[in-house]
């Protein structure tokens, strides 16, 4: 018999891995959704805009679809809030309902392409009105032509309408383009609504306009490149923040730009550094441009079958020129154990008398403001789609000495709420 020569087995190389390989099937149809901007990254890394979360971030959403995968999520708080329960200063109270809703669709284009479209809306214009909700020391945007102070502005009805295309060069490398009207440029960590560390806190951060206020921008284009754990991206966008017409679409100007470096060191950590060069962001400050610099570290860890910890450390710095260089720092966490969660947020923000509308009383000064909030949240009922929870939160406000004549020595805030959100996917 002649010897039969066997040819060596050919090595099969795959430049890309199937979408969703990192994740559990959450659609009920035997399919999974990849990351919005990569066929080779887990869906859990999706943040707001094009930003990254840690890979162990839990997902609260509903998924469906076959050829195209659809994802829906959001958050609604029905609450009563009082920013100064002992009436020490200028606090106020309100029954209200902060909210937002989002849908995302992923569809593969050939073997290497990925098309993504996202829509995000908020009914804040209806539930909050033009003046927003009470929040001591908050500032930013306007109502009836006046600066909003000690109130959080309502978000626009249309917070994001975007499309994106990603091309996988190989398993380790992606290039992508993103356009939003409105959308979010490459600045800062994921916006607070998309951080699990902030999920159960109904309030926007006081450092919102130092860190992630550009999450609603009317006109933004972003190009990005990923290599393994590192991503580099740049944006051109409209610098002016949304106007008071919360139902419309502001004019696209594309007069500002930004860049962001993101690095996910492991499944538990997501780091970023970014700068934005923003043209006249504030309506009441014509001619005043802002250089915004941010850095952040986000942490997510599964601690067991029904336990997880999510935390964020975010620094933001606004440079408006001489006399207006102000820092902000945020540390927040959310620890879930079973149906329960405890959460907290500490903030230090430098606020000027112009920001607080106190320049006529106190002259031009900049004050250090510190605020600490802590809360408890418990799930009450859930279906296959939504989860109903209830919670309570207390806030300690620490005004600088020069602000105590206005705000009091230690204003104490309190709120109770019912929360409606998508179920946690396991």
C-alpha cells in the first residue's frame, strides 16, 4: 500500500468575531447585539454618544429583532423634591417627573460593516416646564430670557437623532463615523443618564455644565479609530447650548471642536481624557468661548449573582479666560444587592457670582460649593419588560462662607420617588 500523505489542516483566520459573542442572548430570538460602534466589542460598553462604559456594566433594557437588533431603555421618576426642608435659605419644592427614553438599532452591513441609528427623547418640556426643577446651586441655560439658577433646565424633546457607520478592519481595529442632529460630541464621560452609578439619582450633577452638558448638541460629526483597548476620536459641532424652544431644532453651526482619548484597561475600568473648544456656549454670554477639559475613571464590578457595584470619578474644568477658570469634581456610586440599592454622590464645584446671579450683591467672586447626596432604592414589581421601584434621597449642601447669608449654613434637601425603568438583563 502506498503511503497516503495528509495535507496539513489549513488555519482559518477570522478578522472579526460574530456580533454579540461577548454577551448573553437577551433578545429571545437567539441573537445578540454588538457594541454600537464595533462588531468586536461587547454591547455593555455602550455609553451615550460614542463614549465607553466598562465591559461589566449591567444593562437595563429590552431587546428584540433578528436581522436588525433593537434595544429600548429609559428612566422615569415620579417624585416630590424639597431642596431646603428647614427653610434656611432660598430652597423650593416641587412634584415633578424627570424622564428620558431611548431606542437603538444595530444592523450588520456585509461581513465588516455595522450601521447604527439612535433616537432619544425627553418629555421634560411637559413634566418640568420651561423652568425645570429645583436644585440648589445648579446653573446653566435660560428661561424667559433669564439665567436659570438653583434649577436644572429641562432637556429638549429630541435629545438625540443620530446615524453611524463602523467598519471593522480586523478584530482589533475599527474606524467609524457618527452624525447627530442632535447628538453628542466626543467630550467627557458618558452623560449622567447613561451611567449606572447615577441611575437611581433623579438629580442632574451640579458639575453638568463643566463635564457633560454637550450631550445634546444640534449638529455634531465625529470620526473615530479604535485599536484594541484604545480609542481616539474627534468631533466638530455646534457650540451653543440648546435654546428655550424645547420642541424645535436649533441651527447647525459647526463652530466648535473636540477630541477624546478612551482606554478600557480591563472589563472593570473605563478611562477617558478629552478637551472641547466651544464657541459661545451660553446665550447670555456672547463672545465668551470655553475650553472644557475633562478626565474620568468609571468602574463596574459584578460581585455575585445579584450584586454589583458601579462608580464614577469625573473632573471637569471650564476656562473662559482671565478670572473665569473653574473646576468641578464628582464621585458617585451605586451598589445593588438583590432588589435593593444604596447610592451616593459627592460634588465639589467652583461657582462664580455670575453663575449664581449674585454679582450685584456680592461682587465678582468664585465660591467653592460642596454637596453630598445619599439614597436607598428598592424594586417593588417587575414584568419581562419594566421594573417598578421606589426610593428616598437626602442631600446635604455645604455653601462657602460667603454664600451662607443667601443659602443658609447647611441647607438639607429631601425627596421621595417612584421609578419606572427597563428590567436588568442577566
